C-alpha cells in the first residue's frame, strides 16, 4: 500500500513539497490540511506511465508547472494556457488579487514631488536663455581665421599645432612675450581647455592689469570652467573699475541670468543698453529685456 497525498479542499492528488494545489489553487498546509489515503497499488502492467511534462511557466513567479496544472504549485497564481480551467474556488482569490495588484503597480504613474517640479521648472526657464551667448572683443588679440572648408576636427588639430609652436617659442625663445601668452589663452579658450586658458590669461593680466577686455574674457572663462563665483568677482571688478565698459555689463548680465539671479541680470542688461543703445550689444540687451519678464 503506497500512501497517496491529496488536497484537503478538493481531494486532488498533490506531491510532497507543493505549496499550492495545482487543481484548485488552495494553499497546502502540511501539518493540518493534508491527509493520506491508502489505495491498492494497481498492477504494474495495467498502469500506463506518462512522462511528467512541466511546460507552463507562471507569469507571477516564473515557476515551471505541469501542462495540466491550473494553478502554480509555487505561488498559487492561475496559470495561463491551462487545459479546462475549473471554476474559481475560494483558494484562488489571493492569487488573482496579487496579479491585479501587480498590474496596477505597472500602470500607476510615479508621483512627482513639489521639489522635483520646481527643479524642472527652473531648468525649463534657464533653457529659454540658452541661446544668449557671451560677447567677446578680440580685435586687439585676434586668434585665427578658419580656412574655408575646414571641419571641426581639422580646425582643432590646426589649433593644437599652433599651440605647440607658440608654447615652444614661449618656453625656449621669449618667455616674457605677452602677446604670445594672450594668443595661447584665446586658443585654449576656443577649444574649451579652460584651465590652460585661465593660466595664460592670468599671466597676461599680471603684466597688463588695465586691459579690461582680457579681464572680461577671463571672467567668461571662469564661468565656462564651472567657477561662477570667480566669474562674477572678475567681471564685477571690471564694471567698477571701468563703468563705461559695455561688454562687461552685458556679459555679467548673461552670467547672472544663467545663475538664475534675474534681478542683477536685468540691472546689468539695462546698464549695457543705456551705455550704447544703438550698437549691436545694446540692441541685444534691449531684446533680452523686452522678450522676458524680470
């Protein structure tokens, strides 16, 4: 006599270790709900052995179940594709509920905190000013002309070759050549190697402390290098020492605008406009003031 394990809810045969009944989905409690029935073992020749095929995967837990199973033996969820699914029994309610909750979790949108909303709003506002760029006056220290048809990569290689030549001349032949220092600063700035540019700008300004245009270029370079406090300090000093310097006022407005400080930005744009309302810089300042509410 071989003991046969059956489900206490529906008397369907179960296997040792099953957590849920494959027939009705009821939870199997091995201490209380499983009873053993003893039946005569049929003669071996009359028993048709069928291979155990487990080819239904549970959508909830991924467990592999027999092809005839209606419910997952591991988690109790109803199996899709099961043959002749029985009517719902009380035992399958938790599994159905679990599946519905999982579906709701997938469909539910992630809530956004007020802090995130404010951060995104600020980013959108700043993006509105992204097309306003700095104005640099390099007439006295022209860096280079881009040959027609030269691409960006070719241009950068040409600049690097010029930088190597100028640095070689500065180191070996004329270490005090101020114009070479300034030219190197501008070239490094053009290829966005800001640390090198800042070094050469400072070397030049040490020898030419009254060159306000180069001080403004240095302030812009500080800002682009991620040093906004140094940028504000440098350009504000120009506006104090040279109150008629229109580009200093305009570029300081751009710096403050990018920092999200609209009140000082508006003040310096107004100043740039009033210094010369007819030139291109004055007109640009006027357009920024007119197009945006400060």
